[in-house]
C-alpha cells in the first residue's frame, strides 16, 4: 500500500526520454496488460489500442503520425507510443450479451440490480454521449498503463493528439474513434521530471455533500 502511495505521490509526466533505450519485452507486456485489469462497463472491452515502437518506426509514415501527435519532441524520443480508440457501435452490439453472462454467474441479479438491468435492456437513451462515456472508461486503462510503466522504472506521459489526422495516419476504420487525450508515451526518462507545479489541495477539488461546500481535509492530509 505504501508503495502505491509513493508511486502516486511521486508520479510526474516525463517530457525527455532516452532515445537510445528500448523497453524490455516483459515490461512492455506488463504495461499493456494493466488496462485489462481495470473495470469495464457491461464487461465489454470495446477499446482497441495501437502500439508504435520507436525501433519499428516506418520513416515514410512517421511524419504524418508525428504531426498528428502535435510534433512534441518527447513523442519522437519515446520508446513506445500507445494510441487508444473506442468502438461505440461495437460496444452497443455486444454489451447486453456480456451483462447476461454476469447475471448467469450470479454477480448481478434482478432483486439487487433491477433498475440497472432495465436500463441495460432499454439501451442508451437518445442523445446519450456514448463516445464520451467509453472514452472516460478507456482513459482508466491509459492511467493503469501509465502507472504500470512508472512502477517498472519507466517514464510515461499522457499526450494529446489531432484525432482525425492520427486515425488517417494509422489506418483506423470509421467504426473506431481515436481519443483526443488517449495517447501514452513511454520510455526511459532522460532527465528527472522536475519543475512541475504543486498539486492542488483536497479542499480545492472536492466539496462536501453539495456543490461549493468546503470539505474539511480528512485526517492525514499532508502527513
Ligand atoms: C489528458 C491529458 C493530456 C495531456 N497532454 C499532454 C501533451 O500533449 N503534452 C504534454 O507535454 N503534457 C500533456 N499532459 C501532461 C499534463 O500537462 C500534466 O499531467 C500536468 O501538467 C500535471 O503534471 P504531472 O503529470 O507532472 O503531475 C497531458 C495530461 C493529460 C491528463
């Protein structure tokens, strides 16, 4: 537990990577597995991610990819980039079957989860922001991969992109949506990630019971 707390408290974005060092395959495997450990709505794993290794970079395709990644230098240095997409139509076509399996296994039942099952049977309401919902879910996986990379001694930075350009550069089909914030750059840090602003205090970002009411810091903050 202390290790997780240390990892969270010391994590910082890395914007200088060692462009000479690759990621050992066992470490990459652990990083790529981490998102699968996260919860998934309706137990439906709709996201797909594209792994780009620096050592396998195609010099002809790279300029378009780099441009779509906003030409940020650390992206060029990173040993691996992972680009997340979500598939809303695929999720909609598959989630009921996956929830049925949860019911069959006794994890969800009508007595305790009636309203949820009704909602699931009815399907997303018109106007439901499914892409946004799935993007949020996929970002949990991005975060898990980031933490797994840092846990393995690497640096990692979540990175913005131009989604339409990146989709075109990577051959992403129409049914998949590249996430505007869903790129993870990982590699060995070339310099300590210092100089970042301090984090907000708990009372800056949480309210107590209703909007705007100050949350008194739980005992232990800052200790
Ligand atoms: C969704 C998201 C997108 C980000 N995009 C970029 C980016 O494109 N380039 C960059 O240098 N940092 C990017 N960052 C890193 C943030 O600037 C950074 O998390 C923030 O300054 C807090 O610093 P820390 O991560 O070192 O704690 C991004 C972070 C998130 C969560």
